[in-house]
């Protein structure tokens, strides 16, 4: 078992509120990602679960047991950090065995566990090397191995891939996902990288300024963002937001008049959200604009279109040929329009 329940957690440092009344239930076996920009409180939440910080208010439960007063070593968790902090004077084998030695485990059992985990992570050949004889990716695997041998109920990982170069990061992302699928240990993973979150998470908890914005599966977060922050944080290029008002069925902004599917209301301040991939450039389009920037990426192109005073970003196939200054027509996929309240910024 490895359920983690965070209940109304508040953590203040002096007059900084790093975490502001956050509640998250992490189920057994889940890969939960805490996602959000730098400074939003992710590390603080993780350190509080680990017992390295004390909550100012609120409770942490592990397997239904209140652990606020349980010391870190007795919580059944293992933490993997961004700087993997291997002991430089020890071999890989000794590094991995170290936490088990501390627990006074028998030598045969330690050897057996280290061997099994090394095999699983494909680092058997590295067991007699020192950390300085390893590449960044190999070190990261050893750090993971050192966490896995302890057989924890919960893994806590704080941006464990952020020190790796882009190519290795993509590779390790897939490796971590495979590892989780194999051992199914509850994992709480911190990142500011929305692609990591989308690709690895069973659920994402998205935070901003210490507050939980939304928790859901990657597809819920992507398809039904709870507010403009969530809509803008996940997806590249980000969702387009157009400020305007709704009169009857029509959304009206400075440059756009758009008939909404089946919405009837009057509202002064509304924000229409539409993702770049949900806009089509075609002659039948009901909105007219002018090509402003063309950015080819090989497999697709990103087109910025100027409509009145608005700049709208569109993703298209690389086959459409467009020139800056050219007049074009676009249409929004009516099923993919998001409306947000212009005051609260929450989905309507
Ligand atoms: N030990 C500390 N003392 C004072 N302020 C802190 C401390 N740890 C974190 N903070 C502040 O709390 C907020 C959240 O930090 P952190 O949890 O590290 O965010 P994240 O991991 O999302 O980047 C930030 O404003 C940070 O400056
Ligand atoms: Mg952090």
C-alpha cells in the first residue's frame, strides 16, 4: 500500500505562504505529478510529505496514518532529488547498499537486492565504478536504484531529470515510466515541465502561487481546463485567449464576431479560449485575418495571424504555403471552444 493524503496543507515561511490550503489524495500505485511554475510550492509540498518540513497547518496521512509527528525515516518513503547526491568515495554497489546497511539488513539480503535492482535498471556493469566514472544518465539511474532497493511505499521525486540534456531527459522520461509500470510504487513527481507531466502522470495536480488550480488526468487537464491559467500552462504553443463579451449566441471582441454553438446569454466580460491545433485555415473560414509570422518546424508549422488587434496562433500541416501579409480565413472547431468568466477567469 502507498496512499498519500494531503489535507488542507498550509506552509508559511515567515510572511511567505508557500502552500495555501492544498488538499490532494494520491491513490496507491498512482504516478501523481505536481506541476506548476517555479516558486508555486511544489518542493515545499514534497518536503512536507517527506517530513523534512513541518506543516504550519493541515495533515499528511500515509496509508490512513497521520504522519505529522513521524520522523522522515519511519514514513516508508524514498526521495530522489534533482542533484542526485551520490557518495563520491563509494562504488555504485556501495552507494546502493548504503541505505540498507543503515537499516542493519543482512549482507546476503543486501547483495541480493542490489543485484536484482541493478539488473532491472540495467546498471549491473557499473556496480564497481565510482560516481565520477559515470555519465549524467548513469548517475541518475544509480540514484534511482538507491531509492528502489529500499522498497519504499512511496517515491518522492523532485525534478529528477532537470539536470540532464534534452535528449537524455526524453529517454529517462520513458525509462521512469517503464519502471513505474513494472514496480507500481506510488510516485509523487515534481516538475515545471508540462510535457513531462502530460507524458508520465496518471493524474496531474496543477499549482500556482501555492494554490491548487486543478487535479485530473492529463486529458481532463488538457481538454477541460478549470481556468485560464490551466488552459495556458498546458499545451505548446499555448491556448489563444480572446477577451470579449457574449450577446445571445455571438461572441464579440475587437476584431472577431463569432457565433457560438448553443450558448445563449448576456455577459460583458468573457474570455474565449481556443488551442492552436483547433483552428483551421481554409477558404470557408468565417473569420478574416492576415498572416503575421510563419514558423516552420518540419512536421508542422506555427502561423501567427493578425485579426484586428488580436494575434492568434494556429498550428497547421507543413504543406500549406503561406506568405507574410497574405489574407487568410480561419475557423474554430466549435467543439473545442472554451469560455472563461472574464472576472474570475474560471471556466463557464
Ligand atoms: N526555507 C524557505 N525559507 C523561506 N522561503 C522559502 C523556503 N522554501 C521555499 N520558500 C518560498 O516558498 C515558495 C515556494 O517554494 P518552492 O516550494 O521551492 O517552489 P517550487 O518548488 O514550486 O519552485 C517560494 O516563494 C520560495 O521562495
Ligand atoms: Mg522546486
